[in-house]
C-alpha cells in the first residue's frame, strides 16, 4: 500500500477519507470557564490538515456531556461510530484519548470498529494503527488508565466530601432561616422577620395538620415567605408567596430540627432498555442517611415535633395500601374514613359513597378480593357513625368549656399571626424606603440620570409601605376583637357541645378533625353468629375502650330479586351484560333500588354475587340466534319459526325472552337442508314430503299441509 509522505502509518487510502476531530468537556461549567482547553481541542483540526487531510470534520456536540457510566447518550460519539462503520473516516483525532471515552464499553467498541475498517486514532503526540499489535496494546493501556483516572478522581472527591460531612462542615447552601457566623458555625438567621416567617410555617402545620392546607393559608392570606433561589450565584433573600413544594420541603427537612444529614437521596444506577441510567433515589429517614448528626445547630422545632410532623405527613396520603394510616380530612360524610382497621386481616377499611345523592357511606375491607377472593368485612356507615358519636360525646363532652376557652384564644391568635407578619413586613419596608431616601438625598440634583432612577425606587418603596398599612387596617376592621357577649356565647356553646355536634350546621370535616385529635385508631371485628360488630377505640395517649352494636342488614327492597339473579346466573355463561339487561327489562324485573337494568348494573350484580361473566357476548360461530339463522339460510324469520314449530329444527332458550340458540349443524342437516333447497327453487315452503309443488299427496296424513309461498 502506498504511504503518504507525512507519516509512515498514513496511507493514501486514509487520506482519501475524511478526518474527524472529536471534542468533549465533562460539564457546562468547563465549557463556560475552561476556554483554553476548548481552543487546544479545536486546534487539532489544523494538525489534521498538516498531516495531509483536506476534508476535516469537527464534532463538538458533546461539549458539556459526561462520558462516565450511566451518563446520558452522546450524540456526537454515536455519529462518530456511525461514520467509522460506513468506511468514511481515515483518522479520529482527539487532544486526549480520555476525551473519547471514560468507560470500557465505549472504548472497546470504538477500537473494534476502527480496527475493522482500518481507521487510525491520533492524539496530541502519536498516531495509532489498530492493525499493529503494539499500537493496539498501547491504546488498550491508555483506555484503561482513562477509566481508572475518572474513578480515582471521583473516589477522591467523594471521600473528601464524606469526611467533611462527618464533621458537619459540608454546607453547600444553607436552608432558608439559617446563616453562618464569623466563626463558621450555623446560627439562626439574624433577621427577625425571617425567623418569624419560618416559625409560622411550623405553627400553621401543627394547627391545620396538612401540607396543602398550610400552603392554602399562606396563599389565601397573602402572607409571604423568604426564599433563596440560586440566581447567578446570588444569595439574596427573596420574599414571595410560597409554593406547596416549598412548604413541603421546609416541613420535611430535618435541618430545621437541629440535625445535620448527608446522603438523603443517594444516586442509584438502574438498567433501562439495556442502558445504564442514574437517578436519585427516594428520601431516606434521617437516621438511615450516611451521616446523621443530631443537635448539630439550633433548630426551629425539637426532634419529637419533627418526628410527629413526618408521621402526620405520611398519613395524609390518598394511596390505598394495606398499611395506610389516617388520611387527611376530606369533605365526605364518613366520619371514620381512614380510622377503621379490620380486626380479621389488619387492613385499613375503605369508604365508598353511593345512594341517590352519592353521600351515603359504607365501610368495607377488601380482603383478598383483588386476588379473586371475597370482601373480608363490610357494613353501612350511617348507623356506625351515629353510635360512635355517642361514645365520643360521652368522653369529650365534659371538656366542652375548656375547649371553648381554647377556641377563643386560637381565634385571637390566628389573627394576631397575620397582623404580626404584616407588621414585620412593614418594618422592613420602612427601613428600605428610608434607605432609598438617603441615597436619593445624597445624589447631586443636577445629575438627573441618577437622581431620576433613585427617585423612582424611593417612590416604589413608599407605595409598598402604603399598601401594607392599608392591609393591616383592613385586617383590624374585618375581624374586630371579641366582645363580652360573644365570649359568653362561645362558652355556652362549649356547655352544649352535644347539641352543637348534632346540629345540621356542624360540617363533617370539622367533626373529622375533632375525632382525629383524640382518636388514634378504631379496630372493628364481626361476630357472625351473633351478627354483632365489636369496636375497640385506641384513644390518643394509650387508653382503649370498646363498644358493640348489632350489624344492620340492608332491607330486602334494596336487594336484587332471586328471579333476576337466577336469570343473570344462567345467561352469564354465554351472553353479555347488555343482552342480560335487555332480557331483564323485557321481563319486567327491576334492580334492588327499583331502577331499570343496564349493562353497568348487571355487572355490579354479578360482582356482588360472585357470578362470572363478561360485558359483551363471546361469539360462537356454531350457535346462531334467530336473526343470524335467517341471514345464514337467506330466508325470513317466519320461515325459521315455522321450521321450529313443526319440530324439524330444534332451538334452546336459557330464559324467557332470551335470544334463541340454534345450532348451525342442524341447519345444514336433513331434512332442513332439503326443505330450504326446495324453498329456494320453487318459492314455496313444504314442511313434509318430497312431492313437487301442485302434486297431490298419496298419503292422507299429508293432505291439508300448509304450503306457504316464500318471500325474500
């Protein structure tokens, strides 16, 4: 093979192809700051031209992309491999071979393809030919060193971070509400307004017991919270209406309980569609993290309060798992939703609503129903809620007066929190307005370019001050202080707590909040012999009480009739729910709630009585209905009926008014086939004998046979 004059490994065949210069930097920060490295990599194109290549392609689409294991796919590297595999590349140039790959898989793939198609690989110092054993060995060593180098660097950085974290000194960005002292230790934010705002988040959650309700309170009352968004490296606090995710992050962060943790969301590597993907795992409990240092710094809440908050947040779930605990209070009428636990299998009972208005509650334990079994336990909710309310009122009614006094204090404190937040905001705005005035006052009045801008900022601060003052005045006018008469009425309401509980204006969600304040869980079991429900109430604090009540059976009028169930059971073997509903309606049957049948109601009845079936009928080509038989034989319905009436053709019917079932084989057999053939030839239906039309029968028993003319 003829060699090029520039290098002894470069041939004219190599020069007839193109040269590819591959560029890569690991991160966006390197792309922005390591400009000298970029310049040196781009300069490899000049080196390719100096070696004799006229067609040089630069691939720089992978700038800012990592080449480590689990990194996103590199489009530029894939394009490089594809070009080599097409035999279009004479040499692949990269300033350092580590730019090409950091994994054994990619490196071996590149070497294999280059060796197969005779493509050279070059770096800043040397050119390698994969067909030469020495070059292949050197490239293999360099590739291994590239992989090891990345692992060593990462290991060194991770160990350094972990050692610093074990001392509690690895703080990339402090949560809102904290600052660093001159000595380097973590302290509470010196700004009084910031401390009050963060404390208000925890107080409101303890009052509302829901992340979403806490967020809605701040949004509805237009109360701002501080945030420290990462904007261009600036650490300036920004006051804004919080998002729900911000409220959740504050409540879940153990840093606010004085604990330092590191490794809350470890990176996990998973294999997805044959490719290694890295993603952050779920949040771990503080004690399960790689570094956990309690009492590391001052906290806004103590450790016990933090743990209780996490339990409450985990309970406010809408997932229906077996270990589900008390969910967040919602507007349904079932007072014990989320509190009942089955005494047989230990699962949580679900609540379902039905009835004309869709508000009648019914509690049930699914048991192994999802696995093809049956429900474990089910009973109506109205009688149980009424009986449980009696037990609850018996316990907490003597405390009604004390609850009234606490309600007065909370009503006053709730408005005081808003007023305090606005007062702190007003104090900060007045300081900022005064500072803006001082800046405006110090500028030379003749320098209008500066004076106009400072005057505008001063006026904006003054307008904000006036807006906050107006909101404080509105708050004071909207809810005046409680009068002595109002206080007496609230105390009287506490003395008549039972009447207030049973009154119509008392909403269901308020009752649920009261129940969840004093009740931890209610375990229910069924005594089938006595048909009695046994309840064990686990009160807050560890006290247990129990009561019993008869299980109220649904009235017979609410049940599907035995005749309708028998038809459903017989027809479900072959027919669909839509056909079954049609037959039931034609026979005059009604549902247990005196409604017409439809496909969904038939499906519900089958499910409640464990009757197997399907929505639509399963087609069977060997069994035909009356209409299908008429179309198959190309005759009228009446012709098929006459054949059945004469006994020449058999049919079955699982229930009155149900579709006829005629076997296709009977239609194709004698004598039916012959009769239908004569009918098609002559146009007359002769049900007996084989004589021609108009011919008198030799047998007296055939006289008077009705010969009907066939009409298509």
